[in-house]
């Protein structure tokens, strides 16, 4: 009886809950759905926000009550860049901004908004108006030609720069010649060699005063005051064909100066070059080669270059010929023909000279002869000469002819000191057809039993050639005929006795 009463009670309770004999509940669960809530963004900057540097570090973060932050978008409305209104996506929560400012002051509005995982954006993102200052950088030319200097169509300059409120390593520099301000050269380096073609005026190379300008631009776009330098630029030759540049490196104080000038000018006349086809550059009056690039660009204005040094005292470190060695080599590899000579023409670690052993191996395909000596600090074969001495040229002058001009010299070449062994240098000549200048037997000190090569003539790429002597061409009374014959044949060796094919190298861009 108790079991029946308990069953009836359970059934009554279930009936009260609205359960039928069929299945489950008679009503579904209900509620009020909530839409995705947009995120919230907070923007801040460390330090004052009055007038700050044009390089500023901004920070932000976002919160989302019902989800997660997926990223951000920022916008910088700058009066100095009105066209830039774009929103820029990022997942970062900070960034360093460089605000463009060309006048020294601007007040941009920065906005950043958070984006949640459902793609909703903060409808009321924070906006901050900043006042940015940007001090102008400064630039000053430190290496430049003198107002009295004369160069050809090449000049190298260097400068120092500063930026009081910026990173000097981020400066750009504009460099231009007068009349070309709208098309400057742009560099981040602090030195520059102006390409030769930039010297053209209406397509013509002219002689006259020129002016170079340099200006620094910082990463915010603020420009420095302009620095400038003026000097004289000369056209290669007075005529249409620039065939030869004669570099006179014999000081005017040398008692043999006029004799050397006569030797070379007479030889030029013998091969038929007109005065309108060659130019003389006297290095004791002006020095246009501040860098090897200056030499290369200047030489490229001419078919051939002859650089004579005679018998001056040994060169000091940083000598002009040494500065130019890479330019000499690259000019020859571009098709130019060049001759260099002189006592102490080549150096090694303990032997003084102008051109390095690297020049010998790189451009002459040779090396300097080495010897072991108890008297020399270095093992390079540094020779003096005996009195008298005999030197013999060995140059192909065309048509299958080899000119063998003999130069007899009565006298001793100057020696820098008693321990350096003298200023002449001997080369290795695996191919004797490349020997341009021989020292006869028993001509040198230390003594040489056999003839030795003191000069090479080495073909280069594109028809170029280098003739390099480890000895000067000697001119003294009674010796002019042999020296004159060698220089005349050297010019023939370069083809200067034949008609010009026009300027072969041109005003090419480096």
C-alpha cells in the first residue's frame, strides 16, 4: 500500500512540471543575445607632449571586454604631408615615428585604433595633437679645391656634418654643380667625386669658373644651409681631339726642368701632334688629383697619358702618384694608354716609393725582383747605378718594328740614404716581349752580370696599355739623343703618330 502511494506522489509531481507521457520538457530555454562590443584603445607618450623632437616614440594598447585584440591601425595627419591620410595596420603596441618637417615646426594629429578578433574597430579612438620641432642639420666642406686651383672635369670633395636633434648617420647629402640644383647627386657618404659628364654645359666642355654645392637633409626632411666652393675648370684641349695629357712632375726648382720640358715637347712634335691635341699639366702649379677617381676620370678625357718625374728626391708618403695608382690602372683597363717613370717609382714594406707592389701584381702581371741582402732592411732589389750606365728601350712602334733606343748616362742617380740600395727597381719578366726598358750588364749597383728589366709594357683590357719604368728617363748634356728617341718611340708605341679615332673613352658615368 505504501509503494502505491509513493508512486502516485511521483506521478503527481511530474504532472505538475508539465511532463507528458510522450518525451521530455514542453518548453525550450530562452535568453537575450548580446552583440560584439568594440574594443577600447589607450595612447600615450613618454615625456612631455608640448614641443618634442621630430623623432618620437609612441605607445598604445587596447582592451576588449568580450574578446581579444587582433591588431591596430594608426594614422598621422601631418600638415607637411597632407596627402597621407591612410590607416596603417600593425600588431605592434609601440613605434618610433619620424615626422616630416621641412620648416622646423609642425603639429600633426596622431590617431590609433584597436581591432578586436571579430574585426570591430574602436569607434572613438584616441587622438593626440603633437607639436614637433626639427632643428636643421649643418654641413661644412673640409676637403675642397682652392679658389686658385685648376682641374679638368673631375673634382673630389669631403665634408663634415652634424644634426643636433637627430642621428647624423641618417643624413642624406645633395651635391651639385652650378646650374644643376634640380638634378643633384644624392649620397649618404661624406665624400664624393663629381662625374665628368656633370661638367658639361649645353653638351660642351668649357673652360671657366665652376662652383660646387653640398647640402644635408635629415630624416625628417629638414635641409641644412648650403656650403660651396669655387675654382677653375679647364677643357681637355683647345681642339676637338684630346689625344695626350702630359703630366709634368719635375719641380720647376729642378735644374733639369727646362731640359725635360724640351725633351717631351720636341718628341710630341716629332710624331705630329698639334698643340690643340695635347695639354700639359704641371703638378708644381696645381694638383687636381685628390683621389684615384679624380685621376681615372681626368685621364679618361684623353687617349693617352705620359707622366714623367725625372730624378726628384724620393717621394714622401701620400705622394700624388701613389694616390692615383688605382685610377691609373682602371684608366688603362678602360682602354687608355699610360706611361709612368721615375726613381723610387715602387715601394715595399721597407723600401720607399710611389706605387705599391699590389699595383705591380694587379696591373702589370709581374712582381718586383727580391734578393737577400745583409745590408738592406728589405729584400726588394733596390738598385743604384754605376757611372757610366747604359739603358736600352724595347718598344714596338708598329709595322713589326722594335725600337731599341740606347741611353748612355754618365752620373749617379740620387740615393735617399746609404742603406736603401738606391731608387731603381727590377721586375720579373716571364715574357721578355713585355720588357720596355733594359739595364745593360754591369750597369747597376749591386752589380748585375746580365741585363735586367727595369720597365714593362703590359696590354690591358679594351686595348689599354701601361708602360711602367722602375727608372727615370735621364736627360743630361750628351745624353739627349737616346732619351729623345725613346720618348718619341713611346708615343709611337701608343699610336699617337697615327690619326685619331676620336675620344675613345668618353664622358662615361662611373
